[in-house]
């Protein structure tokens, strides 16, 4: 058996070890990345809801009521971007509104039917990309 002194390159085992390490890193990184994407998309809805809430407040302060003020009026006054209006449908519940809801459309990258809402009485956002974070934190504590 002859040994070659100047062997160049990597052995199959070395390459397999590198592939396994990369797979482990990817398995850790992908869920974290997807969590950041959910949070970013939820932030888009939260920002839009805040603009709509502001439009309702201005109308209420000006006219003393939101009786004939529709969500379409609020969307026009809030001047949301076309991408936001394409990705989300909005609803205001109550008069004056006690809850603002954003529901994702077919054009939303993560799919239709995701909801983010703001409860006026609780003064807190709930739903897609928000409550999931709290559940993950509770799992870590348990």
C-alpha cells in the first residue's frame, strides 16, 4: 500500500461533519428568523391600526361623535400605504370604537385570515405575531 504525501482536499467524513454543522445551525436559525418575520408583519398592522385610531379620535374630537364615520373614511384620513391596504382589511367595532381589527387578505405573504386587534379598554394589541411571543416566553418559564 502506497501513501501519497501531498493529498489535497477534504475527506468524505470532514465534508459530512461540515454539512451536519450547517444543518444544525439552519435548524436553529430558521424558526428564529420566521418569528422576526411574524413580528414585523404584525407591526405593520399595529402601525395601521394606530393611524386608524388616530383618525377616529380626530373625528370624535371635531364632531363629538363617530356615528357616520366609516372605516373607509378613517382609511382615507389615515393615508395608509397601498401595500398595507393590499395586505390587510380593517374593521372598527363599536361607536365610538372599542376594538380595531386588522385581518390579512389573500395578498398577505403568510396567508389569509391572520388577525391583529387592539382592545381600547385593555389598551393592548393581540393576535398574529404578538400573543405567540408571549406563549413562547411562558413555555420557557415552565
